[in-house]
C-alpha cells in the first residue's frame, strides 16, 4: 500500500504528461488517486471527524457523503463557523481541493484546526476516499487526460519528529490539531502519554485512537519522547 503524504514511507506520486511536463490538474490526479492511501491520510481527520454512515459528530461533522453535499449542512451538527456557513455551494472535488490545501487561507474564520495538505496528490487520495464513503459516489475520472503518466515525487516529511517506527501514525494523529514541535517538546513516560491522550479525548473532544494505532503511537512516544526527552529538538 502506498501512503503518500505525511503518512507513509514510500515516495509520493505525481502526474506528468508528454516530455515530462507536470500535469497536476485535479482531474488527472483524481483519475489515478487511491482511496486506500486516502484512508491512511484520513487519520489526520479522525481527531475531529467520523466518516462511517450514521457516525456521531465530534468537534467536526460526520463526513459520510460529504462529497457533493452542501457546505455546512450536516444534519444535527451545530458547530459550524459563521465563515463556513456564509460560503454556500456544495463540497465539490474542486472546493474540497482548495479547502484542504490550507483551510484557514481558503476560508478565513474557519474553526477547523487542521493546517492542510500541501501535496496535491495527497489531497486527491483523500478526496477519493471521502467520495468512496458516500451513498452515491461521483465519477472522478471525468475530464482527465488519457496520456498522463506517473512519476516519482518527493518523499514524505515528519517535521522535527524523530524518524523511527511509529512516526507515520504519530504524525498523522497529532498534527491534525498540533504542530509536531509541540509534541516533541513533551517528556512523559508511557503512563503520562496515556493520561494525556485520555485527557485529549475526554476534555478536548479528540476522537479515540483505536488499536492497533493507539499502541503504535504510545510505543513511539514512549521510546522517543520519554521523561529524558532523548530526541528533544535542538538538544
């Protein structure tokens, strides 16, 4: 499985046309997008959102059927910002692509804490995954260039987090709401990390991290950001 941006250890992919010219249109990216990779990227979102049909709202609305749905219209969710309510229109792939690039730049005043995905291919994978979780998925192949080919892009980055087993999952869950530097500045034993995560769930509205990811994240944090903070930035 390819985890393209901020999630996996393999190189990301981009689209290129004849003579190596970059073809980075959304239509081309969506044609070759992989919902399975988008599912991994969605770990960034699970701190605030569910996506299962009939799933409960969290700090953010349930995202089942969000592709094509009117903006700020999830039934039973009342935490939309005035800025988002004022946008109007539908969550088209194009609208989602712009919003997911940098939510706060795209819609000034949005309450969503996520900093965005700067890699076009990652956004396409995520949109494909969102589209798959719908009662009526859209055809995402319309308008793509048939001669587009895949070329290697840059590998993922994890900021200041120490690169070791579990960094992918930890980066995905923690950077949904925090910078990785804030995570790296902590120094806790395993019980302390468990207590902190439980506090985030109980008091801050973060969605629970399910196994096996919870164990992976705790193992990584305990090994690399324990009370002696062996990998504290700039130490």
